[in-house]
C-alpha cells in the first residue's frame, strides 16, 4: 500500500534557526513527489516537484531534496511568514494518476 | 485569473440532506480532483477526472458522486449526508494527472 509519513508533526523554530522537515514514502514506482504549503483556512499552495533521486529544487529560503526513500524540505534562516503546514505528496497508482498525501508538518517560526 | 473556485465556502447540513459542491477552474486543465481533509489524516482523494468525460474513484468514494460537467467544471454530490462526512473539501486541477495540482480555497462542511 502506498504510504507517506511526515515528521515531525509539529516544529517550533526561532527566527533564523534553520531546520529540515522529513517526508518518507513507500510507493510502487515513484513518478513524482510534491511539496505544498498550506496556510490556515486556505487550500494547499504548490511549492516543488521532484522526480528522481538526487534532484534538488530551491525557492527563497526553501530547498527540497529527494532520495530513493525520502525527501527533505530544508528551511534556511526562517522568518515568521514561513509559518504554515507543509504537505508532502507522492504520485502513485498504476498510471501515476493519484496523489497520496502525508499528514503534514506544522511549522511555527517565532520572532 | 481566479484559478480554482469552489462554492460554497461553508455549509451546514442535517443528516440525510443532499447537496452539491461546485468547482470550476480557468486554467484549461485536463484533470480535476476532489479531496477531503480531516485533522491528522492529511488529504484523501475522493474522486478524480483525468480528462473531460471520465471519472474514477479515489481512496474514499463511498457516499459521494461526481460529475465532470465540461472541461472547466467538476461537481461533488452528497446524496444523503452523514456526520462522518463532516470535513473540509478541496477541489484541485492539473494540466495532466502527472503534473502538479492547484487547489481551491476549500468548502467547510458540517453535518449535524
């Protein structure tokens, strides 16, 4: 069964304190891994897509990496506006036509 | 450029009532999806439409029906609402099933 596990469930950081969020997955034939950001009361907002082990993507203070079993979202020198829930999803199914989401990591950055 | 628009934003239903959640996208995307989000469980796929004219079941389809009305619109119907269907519902669309999805703002549904 396709599964996505995110850790930690919640993370509190001081402004400027860098850290990483983890997304581990078991899926038969990974076609793609997606990171989303979700603010309270809003829909998920697309951040990155990763397709193969060793791939990296960056956007401002965020950097996503991918191995054969997990992905990391590295947050460098976070700011309070980075506070959100970060969701990881893998493309699964015989035709890669289903997204399986993890439960998310709630990030709080305090100034 | 509105992206994905869902209506209504909030709804309270009594057990046994029916309703339809509406979704429209203006990005000319081929694929559309309905998810539900419950605390601690992440987003779960209810139904999806890979392209206009097709619909398929996702992970949790029981109690729901969908209609892909045209390329822009994808509706979700609850025929007889149950308290277990209390959730936040998100519609999403993507260019194809293999590309990133873009989400609407969600519909918060409470069934009492």
